[in-house]
């Protein structure tokens, strides 16, 4: 299981943004369908539980892109049966998520994300890959994001389709995606998912339960 704990940055200055975040996560479906959906746990913190490491990658990167959140991921077992409310959950993954989000708050981190898990080496590797992805995406241009978002919005669409939607040439779309390192991101996201599975104690390629 994977527990994602998210804490708002500078809430005293910016005001509470948790309700808006919960609404966005619910409407956009960022990160797929969690086993237990995000809910406010305490103060300006939210938490959810997932059984799909790739979904965790998606939601973590979505949160980093929106900015203003520290993201902690705990990978490992939880006490079963999981209660209806994630706030009542217990087990190593919940403990690790708490440790991870506290580490993510460190001011020395360029990307406010941390991973802790049953397999510490794999958790550290997953954190490294996700951190690099967060840094890569933070440097993506507006034009790059337009192309990437258009591709993501229409799975299976050709570059000609994307070009028509954006009102540019196919060559421009291709250049934007190359500059945005989109295909490199896709490969790294898959690697991050596999590493999170290992961090939870599952052999690579096995389902995590």
C-alpha cells in the first residue's frame, strides 16, 4: 500500500487552500482512483491511500506542478482491514508517510517531496527519480506544457491532431515535445512506479496489495 501525505506550504501567509485542493483532486481525478480518497487529516494536511504505484507517481507530480505543497509518500504494509476513513489508518506505510512529509518540508530541498518505505534503498531511489522529474517539469516552458497537456488530454492522438488543436505545425509540436523531454519523462515515470513497488516490499512487476 502507498500512503500519500500532503502538507500546505506557508498556509499562515497564503491562507488555507485545502478545500480547493480536495475539490480539484476530486474533479480532475489526478492520480487515478485511490483505495481511500484524499481527506483533511489535521490542520492544512491531507492524506490518501493507494494500491497502484503508478497512480502515486501521477498524483505526486500533479501536486508538485500546482506548487505550494510538501509531498510525503510512505510505501509498505498497513493494518488490515483498512478503515473507511484514511485518518483512522495505521501501519508502517502511515508512519513512513508522516516521516516522509516532514522530510519534504526541508528548506534545503529544491523539490518538496520525500519517500520512505519498507525497502529503504528502493525508497531512496524512487525519491531520487521523482525529484528529478519534479525539477525537469519545473523548468518546462509554457509552450512545452501546452504540447504535453494536449497529448495527455487525447491519448492516442497523432502529432498532427495535436498540431491542429494548438494551431501550429506538426514540426512545432515535435520540437516542443523534444524540448520538454516528454518521452524521457514517460520512461522515468514508469521507473519511479517500479521503484515505489519495490519500496513497498513487492518484487518488480508484481501487484502491490
